[in-house]
C-alpha cells in the first residue's frame, strides 16, 4: 500500500476525520510515530508534538433539530482497545443548539458502534475486531493438547537400564 505524504494542514484535517489512523513524521532527520492523541504544532519553523484530546468515533444521535447546529465537546475519558493497540480517548458529548438536547452515548449506542464495554462503568471499551481476531486465531491454530502429543518424547524402560542404574 503506498504511503500518503501530507502537509501539516492536510494532516490536521485528515486526523480530525480519522481519529485512529497511524501517522509518522519526518522530524529531526528520522521518522517518528505519532500517536493519535498527539498533534503536530508548528512554532518558529519547527514542528513539535503536543497532547490533543481525541473523541471516540460513535454513531450520531437520532435527535437533531438542525444537523449543522450541534456542538460537540469532550466527555468522560475511556480506554479503548482495538486490534492496533490501546488508546486514551474521550466519549463525545453533543448538544443541540436549537433545543439544547444533550446526548452522550449509552451502552446501546456503544454496542451499535462496534464497541464492547469491558468494565461495569464503561471506563474500558473493546472493539469487536479484537474478538473476531481472537476467534480466527482459535479456529486456525492447532489444538495445543494434540501438539503436545506429537512432541512427547518416547521413553523406553528396559531391564538393562534399570539394573545399571541400581549398581
């Protein structure tokens, strides 16, 4: 898959749409991985990394008087685990500017968005792709009990070896 080279402004706009995409930056003479919770800031013709709170991608609420009139802000923090790793994200908090309806995702919204709560209060969420990958590994991998039987060493006990050990 070819790499996509982006300027600073295009990287920021793409990163705001694709929250969890992998990025690298050629900075100080070599490539550095940029976590999704970091953003590049240009100061004095130098790029530095700074922390940025990111929202967990979820479905939109069904209620909205005006789709453009919704204010989105950062809600409570969650730990999100997917096939690419662990991310410290925040749940979105949306407010309709017309009727002041407030919405944060509940259990049903999270499950419909492809996440599974790993704790009672929902501080940790798993992406369902983790479960699918685990299931694939279980069905493709050989049974370890059978594998043990294949590699079990053959031990032979003869009278001659027992007599020589007693002597």
